[in-house]
C-alpha cells in the first residue's frame, strides 16, 4: 500500500515505493530489500529485473521497482543477519496453477495488522481509528490498538528480561565486592593503628593519613580492572551471538564500568579513611 515503507520508517535506497498507480490492472511489481539484491543480483542494477517464486515459467512474474534498506520485519530471530525479503502491493494479485500456492497468495491479502502513522501521538487516536474503520467496513473486527513502541517492546520481552536479570546480578556482585573491599580496608586500618599513631604523633597531616586507605583501595580496584577488562573482552567475543545492538568491545561501556568500580572502591574506603584520620595518637600508641 502507498506510504507503507514511510510509515514503518524503512528507507528506500533505490527506485521507488508502491504508489496509487500500482493497481490490479497494471503489471505486478515488487519492492525487495538489500539482502535480496545481494543474494540474487550481486553487482547488478536490480531495478527493472524480474523474478518469481516456484516454477521457472513464473520467473518473470514480478518486476522490481524499488529496493529498501534491510529491516527486521515479521521475524523473531534477532541473532542472525537479515535475509532476502520482498513485498507486493495489496492491490495486486498473482495467479498460479498450483492450488496450494494460490491459496497462500489469497491468504496473504487478509489484513491482520494496520500500521498508522500519527504525528505526536494525538489524544483520542484510538477512537478515531475505530470510527474510521467502522465507517469503511462495518463487519471488520478490531481487537486491539497498540502504540508501536509497545509492539516493539513485546517483541524484545525475553531479551529485556535477560538484560534486567543480568543487571541485577551485576549490581549484586558490585555490592558484594564493595562490602568485601570495605572489610579488607577496615581490617588493614585496624592492623596499622599503631603505625598511624606514630605517624600522627610525629606530626603527620590527618589528610595524608586519611588518604592511605583510598590509595590502597584504588590499587586493588586497578588490579581488578586490569584483569576484568581483558576478561570482559574475551567473554564478549564468545557471547557475540547473544548480544543484540551491543558491541562486545564497546569502549564507552568499558569506561563506564571502570568508573563505576572506581566509585564503588572510593565509597568502600571512605569509612576506613575517616577512622584512620580520627585515631587519637596517644590511644594508638597505648594499644601498640
């Protein structure tokens, strides 16, 4: 139908989309995707070429009038490359002597979904759509009207669930690491109470003493990041086919993870650092 590709946001990269002039009385035309051209017409201009399904006598059934950029349409397999696809105008019907093929052709003209583009999501759009369809086809049953964002979200529901669980486990691991780092820093400060007392008794600045814990903390975090980043890169390459829209070696994500870990290390060392700076030199020396 005219306006279909514009409505779903698919870019025509060559030729033209369907128009009002593509009717039942004109030649059968088709719009194909880039994967179709790459597979069947590599290195050739596909506009004006003919193709057809099944038997050789139907190889000239459709004429290619346009090429659309590869999009994922009516598919739930997001892990593989986009395959060869083609579209026909709703107003045109092809004929074949094979009854099974002809049944499929007729079946393909049943309208199961209607995509409507409305600027700015105007209020009351659902009532307007139902009223317009009822005026055209009183017997047409409209089940639901959903925003396209909701449709896309439903398609990625499994991926979203896995991503949410992964994020929760990651946050839990970060929390456990921060708690463990805090315990180690607190233990080290406790073990060095006498040393801290001596330093402060000799005139050491409290700020310098307070910086001992963060420096030690950042050293451990740095070692962890040095081990973790290469491990993340290696694991990302192994999980490439499980990732959608995410590059395993994305520098921005790795930098963000390193910053988060550094912040967690800083927070975990604040309390031990404060305790180190608050040590009374006389009490520390007595404990020694």
